[in-house]
């Protein structure tokens, strides 16, 4: 298993799905579960421990409000942790700052508000640093995006 | 020991001192230490455990940036936790939101940015709910504040 | 009566209900009423006075916009005052700052925007500092939350 | 006496002086004192009562942070209340929102952050609605500002 | 005619109606029209000139976005100008800052976002500084608000 | 004369100088003066009228706080108006929003906070749409910037 | 062809349409296409190159989120570039800052959030600096806006 | 060479130094240069191309204001790109949003404002996903941080 996804709450499911869809498309193995940094601190520890045992290379933590989950995960692993802020309130600016503004020493890789897809792509890029197959898939993914935009341009009709 | 104060970083010392000064003035016993939610998660757990053993009734957690310390403490105790946001960046709005916007189920009592004094006064108020002596001291403290303001008014000279 | 809840406006009722539901669940006695800091300053004073007579240990004040109610209550009691910001405009950031940024000397315990539930839990934690029964109930409440999350994890289906 | 100025704290003195200087220039009688909405709620009431007795037509309330003073004054008088937000923290946006975002029914006239001068000019404009002498002075004041700007233009040297 | 209301756009009509309703209730004479600071600068000048001729004592200017209308009106009269920010975008914070942050010398009395009612009440308070009848009506209006809140308290049912 | 620069206040001189320096470097003729939208509305009109007579093709308006100057200029000319927000308070976000958020129909070209240099470059780009000499100078200017950065890269020493 | 419009995403179509409608009304020739700064950087370069060949005088770039498109276009042309921030998240403040806060040397003319119409009007103003016909059309357009507002004033019915 | 660091401007040198110091400490090979996304778009392309040739596994891009550099780099590589926002203005919130809010498809890993150290640590974590030596060094680094905090706690003296 390569990527461990953790949701702070089941209400973040829609954003987790965006990540899962990308990982499936890239054929990257993942585990996904719910564990709240505040309500289930021990569960978070267990999830991390088991993920380590299963060989997880990257963590994706999804959370809203005072979004401590990515930071809590990062405090207990030296694997890269990607944080996805969720818009539960204040348009998600609270979650964005709670994830991005980590103190010196414990990094979290923050992506955009609600960007489960980009979290998964970043995870793929990290795995691809030593996996040419995924790197190739990433290039093709970008090719398809470019084609999609060319198609949009033709369909614009303005 | 009644109040356990935890600083996320020794750079928050000045704000912790405001809290300590108030607690001394009220004769409330306290312990104060440094423990980072991100850099020393186990130390935080130990601090909480020992504080419980020493009979701590209230926790004060002081932190800046993605200020997870108060929330992390709150996730491991059912004692009241008071969070003090520190202005390390963005005028402290990142810390304020990281502390105030806790999710349902795990409350933190957030005071103003840099307000170590108010955190201590709130701790005293909590202890005073069953301690008439402290309650009386709180009333006198307010009396002195009022006198100070009357004195200021006379000294204004405008 | 242990907890006095005050709403700045009847439009905050839904958030007050979240607090009431928690207090009922914990068997904590409460009073709840409407009193506006700006439109009925005298009524606020009377509510506080009567609450004191009924033995209130904690106040919960719920308000939006320039949310002065928690601060006004805090200025007239040395009991702990918990403030709940309401999102009436600007996503509630105006209310959050009006409650959290209290000046030196008069603390208010600010919880998250719309978090009536956490206000009540914090009130329970304060009361529980000398009431083992409530403390035990708090621990069980957390246990149920943890179970709920484990259940969510199993039901996730991603 | 026409204008009652109230400072929430003696630290706001510099901004109060800007107001006083304008009122002196216009020959408008004023009283100025310190009274904190939170630390001395009774003193605020007394200041308002005495101001009414002295015939105050307008109130100017100056405060920072969770700046409740203007709203508290407004809740106890039907005279116009002008609020001046002070930059104590967060560049004064907390005070600005605490003053501007008053709920329906109790208006406060909010001026810019730190704008004691404009508060006094607005007070003069209010008094001038039935006082031709002050109105004439206001027009001359504007004439002098315009001359000052013409002079600045000539001195620009770019 | 006592109060001249100006809308920056007909889309602000709903907020203007709140002001009109209050002025009608207080029996204060008003004129209301649309004039855009940016799209019809000359029309704004004419509206002000005619309002002066009709004896207007107070101006209320309602505008959203880069809300210059209140400031433009204030630059051409020494009568008190009340500005009402409208939420057209960014929750109205753009309009609030465009109105509240006037430079030294030209005051605008800013009320809350969308608060046409408070603008009218403030206008009444200004007129009432020399009109005992309106002052009495203001007191009664507050009495009715207080009764409404007492009624709400009884109807709360929590 | 090609570019009319207007400062809302002589305190914006430093930012105007950045614009003037660029225009001198490009050999573009300019006029620069001070005129406040709020304090000298007639002066602003006269400045625009005279600028039209002198053949001005572009306006640059520099202002802080509730920065109405660019919008007021734009309301009285169909020449392109470039607005430069000044940081007088709130880090300049008030001025930025007051300039950028113009309503439909009257555009202002907003540049970055304090960016007098970019305002002048944009003015040159506008003039250059039919002036090959200036276009060539713009390309060379960019070439020099690129060389400067290459030089910086070599001097970095990390 | 005079104006090249580029959308960062087909989801910005509605805002592009506002620009197109204005350009059609003014009889200004334009091209419109989709090209993403991030997903199709080469396509953006090609669009610019072809626009140059077709004689484009002004660029309009429309983008949301981390809206780099206007800046990327500006980095590759010395023609004036107008940026239109789109509200995809955070009410568009992210896009506004990403467009307005360009560094020294590469200007972008930022208009209001979602203001495709103003972008087109600004483009017309730029073209009109040497085209009396368009200038005349701009004056007439403003005349029609003024008439519309007069009509609104008569239809207000308050 | 493992990590390519790019500064948008030589003024970001101090923050780059924090990254360099960490990479040196971990014995990770790096290249560091200056290249502006806006002022030298071709240089950025060349830097990326050469970095690819030298075997770069991760990019760190440091930029302020409308901080497009990380996004521009990300648009031209499928290697992980870490963005470091710099506080040049608005406390760095403009740069933070310009980096974090990347659109779907092109991820950037955003760290805290000014956090060059965390960018380098994240780069090490990414490299360490397949390098046990670096992973071990990361664990030791955390151990030293924990010791430092224990030492701080003992030295606190409150």
C-alpha cells in the first residue's frame, strides 16, 4: 500500500473521493479511513502505525475548521504528509491556515481548499520520483488535460 | 497544583509570563512548561498525564501559527482547556482560527491574541466556581481595575 | 440551576438548541432566555442578577454581528462566560473577533462559530472540575464519539 | 457642553487628542474622560447620565480590540454616537467590525480606524444641522484643506 | 424635507426600503433617488444641490463594491452623511472599507452592512438633537424593541 | 503631454516618484499634481479638464484608505485610468478593494499596492499600442530586468 | 483583430461573455479562446504568438483561484494585459490578489471580481486613445448608462 | 543533484538560506538560483530543463506577492514542487493564496509563510521515501528538536 488517506470526518467524503478517483486512475494502492485528530487521537496513532506497517509512502489528511489532522499525522511520521483544507466555515480559510502555517521542523504539504484531486496527484508525483511508470502516467494525464482544454476552446462558441 | 500552563515554544514566554503574574497574584498554584504539539507529541501527553496526577483543574495552552497545542491538549483531557493565540505571523489570525474553530465535541476556550493575562483570569474564574476566596479576589481585582481607570480619567489632561 | 444561556436574538435559537441538547444529555440544569446587549441592556443585567440568585455557575452568551453580549455579561459577573459567535454576516468573522478579542482584565471563553454544542460541553467541563459524575459522563461522551467515528470509517465505502 | 468623548483606555489618548483639537478649533464645548465598557460598566452609565445632564448632543466613543464601548453607549442614549476604532491588534479590523456591525435598532456612526479628527468633524456637522455659525466654520475648514492641497501640489517637486 | 436618501444602484432598493420604512414610522420627511457616483457624477451633484434647496439636514448614501457614493456626497456637503455598505461581493467587506476608511477631513458615518434601518435611525437621532418629539419617538421605538425581545424570550420554548 | 499623474495626498509622493522615474526613463511626457477626491473635488475636475486640453492619453491616480480618486477620475474621462493603492492602513487592502472593485460600466486598471512603477509601465504599454519606439523601449527594459536577474543569480552565493 | 481574450477554464465562460458583448457593441474585433497557464503553458504561448501576428493590441485574461494566467500572459508580451479575477472560491479574493499583486516590472491591469464587462470597456478605452470613433462610442455608452439610472430613479417607487 | 531551489527574487535570499542550511545538514545535493516567473519566463524554463538533466527529484520555489513561480514550475514538470510564500506585502497572505490555491490538475505543495526550512525538510521526506539513510537522519533531527524543547522547558524560569 502506497498512500494512506485519512478523513477528519465522514462529511469530508466527497473530497476524499476526488483523491481516490485519481489514485485508482494511476493504479496506486491506497487505504482510506476516518480518524479525528481531536475526537480520536489514539485512533490516529493506530492508523499511522498500521499504515507504516503496510508500507505507506505518503499520507493524505483531509480536514476542515481548526484542521489539525495533517499536522498531527506529520508529528508522528517522517513520511511526506499532504494536507487538504475543507470548507466547513469561513470559506475554508480557517482550515487552510491551520494546515499551511505549520511551525519550523514539521512540514505539511498544503494543497488548495477542497483539492482532493491535487493531493492525490502530488502523492503520485512523490511516488514517481523513483517510479518511471507513474511518471509516464503523469505526463499522459497532463496530455489529456491539455487535449480537454483544446476541446473546450473549440466548443466555446463565443 | 491547579493550573497547568504549556507553551508551544519558548518564544511565547512573554505571554506566559502575563498568565503566571496573574496566577501568582491570586495565589493559585500552577506548573509551567514547554511542549510542542508538533515537535514533541509524546512530551505533550506526558505533561498532561503528570498534570492530572498533580490534580490540575484547568489547562492553559499558548501557541502561534497553526496553533494545534490547545486542541491537542483538549483531545486528551476532559478538564477545561484555555487556548491563547500568539502573533507569530499574519498578526496572529492564523493562531486565533486554529484555536477558536475547534470541531464539534472537543471544546477549547479561546481568549484574545496574546492575552495570557485573560487566560489566567478565566482559569481563576473556573476555579472560583467553587472557591469563594478566589471569587472575592476576582471582585477585588475588578475593583482595582476600576480605580485605575478612574485614576486614568483624572490624569488624562485633554 | 448551573448554566445560564442567553441569546442576543431569537434568530440564534438553532444554535442555542445545540447547547440545550448537550446540557440535557448531561443532566445539567440550565435556564435559557433572550436578552440583547444593545436593545435591552437592563434586561441583560436582570438576567445576570437572577441567574446569580439561582446559583448559576457558568454563563453561555450567543450573539452575531458586533457580538457584544458575551463581553457585556462578562463585565457584570466573575463567573466564567462562554461566548458563541453566530454567522449573521461576513461568515461570522465579525462576531468571532467581537467575542475573542476582549481587552485585558475581562476574559470571555470564545468557542467556534455556531458551536453551541461545544459551549455546553465546555460548561460541563467547568462544572465537572469538582463533580466526578459529570467528568465520567464527559469521558463516556468522548467514547461514544470515538465509536461513531469507527463506525463512520467502516461505512465509508471508498 | 455639546460633545462627550469617552476613551475605552488611556492608551487611546493620542486619537482622542485629534478629536479634541478639532473641537477646540471649532469652539465646540466638550468633556473627555476614560471609561471602559468591560472594566467599568457602571462608570460608563454614570458618564452618560452626567453627559445628558450637561446637555451633551453627541457622543464620541473611542476603543480598540473587541470595541464594545460605542455600542454600549449607544444602547443607553438616543443621542447620536460616533465610534472610533483603534488599532491595538489585527491592524484595527477587529475594532472596526465590532463598531460598524451593530445589529438592527441601535445605530453607531463608525468612522475610520484611528480617525479621531473625523469623529469630531462629524460631531460638528451634526451640531451644525441647526447652527449656521458652525456650518460656516466647516465650510472654511474645507477651504483651508483645499488651499493646503494646492500648496502641496506646488511644493511637490516631481 | 429632512433626509435625502441616494442609492448607487436600483439593485440596492431592498436596503433603501428598510430606511424608508423607519423614516415613515417616525414621520420624518425624506426624498429618495438613484444616482451613481461613477456612472452619473453630475447627477449626484444635482441631487445634492436640490436636496440642499429642499432643506435636507442629513444624507443617507447606499452603495456596494468600491462604494464611493457616500464619500462623494460627503465631499460636496457639510451636512452629516451616513453610508450604508451593500453586500454585492466579498460579503460586503469591500463596500464597508470603501465607506468607513475615509481620509482625514471628510467624515462619513458608516453603519453595518445592509443596515438601511440603522442609517434611518441614526438620521432620526441627528434630527432629534433639537427635536424633542423625535427623541421621544426614539425612546418609544426602543421600548417596543425591548418588549419584542421579552416576548421572544417567552416564546423561545427551549 | 501623455500621462497625467494625480496624488490623493502629498504623503503618496514616494510612490508617485516610482512612476515618474519610469516615465522619465521612457521619455514619456507627464504632468504630476496633488488633488484629493474628497477634500478638493473641484480641483480634481479641473486637473482632468486641463489634462484633456494638454492631450493626456492616460491617467494614473494614486490613493490610500477609501481610495476613491481613481474611480472619481474614471467617472469623468473615457481615457484609461490606472489606480495605485497606497498602504496607509490595513496593509493597503482597503485601498486595493476601493480601487479594484469598481462597478459595471466605469473601469479602473488596478495595479499592486504601492506599485507606482508598474502603473507607469502600464501607461507606457498603452501608449506603445501605437508607438513602436516605446514598444521597443519596453522590450529593452525587460531585457535589462532579465540581465539583472541573471546577475543576481550569479551573485547569490548560497 | 484588436483584443485577444483568454479564459483559464471553460467554466469562466459566463464572465467572458460579458466582455464579448461589450466588444461586439463597440464593433471592436476580438478573438476568444481557452488556455490554462498551468495545464497548457505551451498553448498560452501559442495563443499569444498568434494574437501578436493577428495584430492584437490588448489582452484580456480571465482566471480564478491562484489566477496566474494574466501574469503569465503579461510576462510574454509588452501589450497591455487586463486581468479579470473569477470567484471560484474564497469569494474570489485569491484570484484578485493573484492578479493585482504583480511584482515590479510586469504590470497587469486588474479589474473587479467577475467584471468581464469592465475589462472590455478598459480595452476599448485603450484602443480609443488613438481612435476618435471608439472614444465617441464610449461617451455615448456612458450617456446611455446615465439615462438608465435616471429611468431607474423614476421607477424606484419608494 | 536532488533538489533544485529557485528564488523569484534575490530579496528572498534569507528564506532560501533556511532551506539550504537544512539540505546541507542532511547531506542532500542541491542547486540554487534566481529566476522570475514574470520577468524571466524563459530563464525559468531553462532552469527546469537543466535541473531535469542534473537529475533533480524535487523543486523548491520561493516567491512573494502574486507568487506564480511555484505554479509555473509545476506546470512544466511532473516532479513534486514545493512552494514557499514570502511576506513582501499583506503579511504574505497574497503569496500564500497564489501558491496554495492551484487549480485542479497541477499540484503545488505549499508550506508556511517564510518557511524555507520546512520546504527543505519536506524535500528530504520526499527523497527519503526510498532512502533509509535520510529517513534515519530525519528521525534524529526530530530527536534533536525534542531535546531542544526539553532544554527550553528547563531553562524557562517562570
